[in-house]
C-alpha cells in the first residue's frame, strides 16, 4: 500500500490528466487481464511520479520592471498633480512624512527613464523631486513640500498606465523649512543714508550779499551734491528741503533721524563784515568753540531755530542722560571722521580756509547722538573769488562730484568699522528734556 504523501502525488498527477479518484480505483479492473504484473507496473509508475512531484524546480522568471516613460508636474496655487506615464499598471504605495513635509511614492518594480520634472511655481507646494532605489528592483519617488499637505488621490484614474498623484496643502499651514536646507543667507545691509540739509530757506535768507542770498546758493549746491551722490551709488541720499521753505533746526535733525540717516551734512555759505577771508571749511559739534569766529558763526546759525534752549533740558533721569551723553560722544567721533573726509573731497576742487579748515562749535543742528553730523561752509560770500565760484554752475558740479566721491569713500570705511548705536528708546523716554 502506498504511503499517504505518495498517494496525494499520484492524485495530483491524475487530476492533471483529467481522471478522478474513483476512476483511478476502477482502472485495474478494466485491465484485469494483466493481474499482479499490472499492479507492480502501476506501483513503479507511482514511485516515478512521486520523484517528479517532489524534485526541485527551476525558479520561474520574475515579472519585468515597469518603465516610466514620462513624468510631468502640474502646479496650482495650493496643490499639484504629479502624472506618470507607465508602460503598464503597477502596484504602488503612497504616504506622507513630516518634519519636513514630504510625499512618497513607492513602486516594488520600477525602471525610471524619464527626467524628473522641476517645480516652477514660486511659493508653490512642491519644492523639489528626487528618486532613489527601494528594495530589489524598486524605486522611491519623494516630493519635498513647502508646507504640510494631504493626499487627495493616488492611482490610475483612466486605467492603463496613466498614474496620478494629487496633493493639496492643509488650510492655514505655515511654510516649512527643510531640515537639511542651509539657513537663508542674510540680506546685505543697504548703503548708508546721507541726508543733505540746505541751510536756511523761506523767510530765513541766511547771509546776504547784494541780491545774492545764502539760502539760494545752499539749495543749488545741495541739489548738485544729491545728483552726484546718486551717480556715485555708494550711499543713499535724501534732502531736508528741496524748495524754498523754512525749517527749524530741530525739524531738520528730526527729518534725518526719522529716516535713519548715517550722516547729516548741512550746507551753508560764510561771510565776514571785514577782511578777505576765503575758502571752504567744515564744522563739527563741540561744547567749546575752537575759536571766536566759530563761536560767532554758531551763534548766527543757531538763531535760525525757534526759541527753546538746548536739547537736554530739565532734570530727567541721570542714567538716561549719561547714556545720551555717551552716544553723543561716539557720534562726535564719527562726525570728526566725516568732516575730514569732506575736507579731503573739497580740497580737490575748491580752495580751503587756510590754517583752520576743520572748526568746532556748539551748532544746534549738529547735536544729534544718532548720526555723524557736519556743517560745510562752501566759501565766503564776502570774497569776490569765492562768490564767483559759488555762483558758477560748472564749479558747483565739480565741487559736488569731489564731495560725493569723498562721502562714498567715507561710507566704505564706515562699513568696515564697528557700528555705534543711538541711545535706546527707553533712555530717551526717561529723559523728558531730550529732544532729537
């Protein structure tokens, strides 16, 4: 009698030949004339079939890889559709990952021949696409996202090999920063702002020589300097006034400080009642005047302001006053550097006041602690040669170009030097007598 496993193998073989178990049992009786020899032959045949059934078979050839023929990305404002053209339908897995947000497609057998599409929509949901092997013969496609999203659908909506993945950003999702992305490069600082202040104006004519008024000469030169600075391009430029209007001294300083000026350059023209003084000079702030002439000039220029006294009045907070005084001393140091640069520039195009071109006095318009400040006297209206130059547009253009180049050089040196800060807002608030 055959063992159970052998019988089962025979039954399997017979089923392949189309015979049932009952018909097998009847087969010897139909051939009964063979007797025991027939039964012996049947047994040998069974053993042979059993060996064939249990012998190892060569492994069947695996399925061929699916080929990606094309890939395209269709982007919208809040989502995208990724469409793949495959040569046939293939199993897949689609899922989302977080931190940073990504959408992932995995195909167990995939041959990627098409180029990966690149996201083009500025601020769109898709940030970048990448493909990598996954398992034996598979591939993984990862879409880096700009913010969290969800899978709307994934599959073969039209049958065949047209695969489609639809994603939409989650409502209110904030943009995400990829974990491996480098930090954004800091924005370069804008060029420093130079505010040009044409002296006097409106009802205040400044110095007068015949029918020539200081306010007109100052405004004409300030416009030339503004245009020259714009052409130079190393600083930004603004003006306190560009027409014949009156501005108080504190208002001029307030305009420059509110604009965030790095330098305040006030343009004036000098005069004397007697003598033949000539040449340009630059003045910066000092509590004590460098000479009697500087003190007298400061007193004359300060009359252009409304009545009111010094910028720091009243008791205030001692600490706040100390902070403001410290900031002002730092601003004065920067103002001296600015004055030296202006004198170097003016010296290339204009005569300089001999012996005392850089002078100091208590000019109220130079008292801001938040910026470098200088007052430029372009020459003397009382000197015929200086007055001729000041009235000549060609001379003004040459002198303005020289000053603009000097200011550009000053700005480049300033960018390499440590910055100084104005007194903090809380210090200014604590000193009730402080006025910018």
